[in-house]
C-alpha cells in the first residue's frame, strides 16, 4: 500500500530552520494535521513527529493492509533535518508528496527556495 506524506522546512526568524511532517492530501490541507520541530532533529524527534499526527494509525496498516515503513519515514525526516542544518542558504524546502511504502520511503517532488 502507498501512503502519501509531506516533509517541509521553513526558516523562522526567531528559531531558525523548522521542520514539518504530515500525511499528504486532505490531512494536511484541510485538517492541518502536522507536527513541527526545530532543526537539528534527533532520532527521537523524528519518531515523535510521525507518531503525533492524528493520522498515524493509518501508517501502521488498516483493514488487513500492510503499514508504511515508519523507520524509513523517520530516516527521511532526519536526512532533511541534516540537510537544512548544513545548508543555511536554503530558506524553504517542500517535499510533497513523499511516498511511504511497506519497504521504504521516497520524495517524489521537491521545491527548494534559497535565502535572499
């Protein structure tokens, strides 16, 4: 089964880079079901981000279908955090959609905005 999610980063004037995670589509656009953390993230932060969105139970598998590879999503989030922490010239990142499968996760489309 395929799960859509979104990972993004914006630069806050007070906190610096802030990472966002949410389930894609309606969950983000209408329900605003997202989690935020200040970069740099630790593995525990990525784990909590994935688990605190209200749609998390869907990622674990429903109606007999396999769940998403949550560990791969967490690793993906950590890689974006590392990238944001080491590239201050990047003001925003939008990875949408990020497809999570039972055996991995991959960013399908990306938008990167450089700081002016």
